[in-house]
C-alpha cells in the first residue's frame, strides 16, 4: 500500500515543491519592463548631465583663450615705449578671436581742480590701455571681453 500511494502522490508532490517555494519564482514581464523604464530614465539624465558638462568645458576653453589673447595684446600695447595715444586691431586663433587695443589719456572721474593743476606741469601722464576681445560663443553669437589698465607715460608723447 505504501508504494502505490507514493507513486500516485509523487507527481503532485513534485509540482507542489516547485510552486511552494517563493524564492524559486522569476521576474514577471511587468517587473522587467518597469526596471528597463527606470534604467532608461536614469541613463537619459546621466547623458544630459554629461552633455551639459562637455558644453561647459568648451565654453570655459573659449573664455580661457579669449582671456589669454586679451592679456597678451594688453601687455603688448602697454609695453610700447614711449607710451602714446594709439589703437590697433587684429585676429588670433585662426581668425576666431578678434581683438582691438586702444591707448587714451586717463582722466579720473572726479577731478579736483586744485589737484589737476600740479598734474599738468608734471613730466609724466597717465594713459588708459584697453584690450577688447570678441569671440564666438557656443550658440554662434559673439561674446566680448574687455581688460583695462593704467600706465605712466611721458607728457610730451601726446
């Protein structure tokens, strides 16, 4: 009696053993689809962040080049001896960056009349040197950067 019972219950017992254990189940199709949607959203966000970072790196590189050109032409214009009123222009970086320098007499914004009279008899004069650089932005519009300094030059070099 025992062997007959075992053979009759054996197929059912094997099926129950597979279904009864909850860890043996796999993922449903819905769970897999939800996981892929979440993965796609996270991946899209990461790609956008990466793209924005690359854009910022390119913009920082453009600004760095423009500042280097501006510093260079400002130093060249301010180092001319004797310093006199003048203006120059040109291009750099294969024509992508255009620059212009201008040397003009410097007059303080609020001049005290009593302080201006001794300054007129001195043998030196203040000059304002400005370097203006124009370069294209990532969107194609021109950007402008200006650097300025004040230098001392001889009065007779007007």
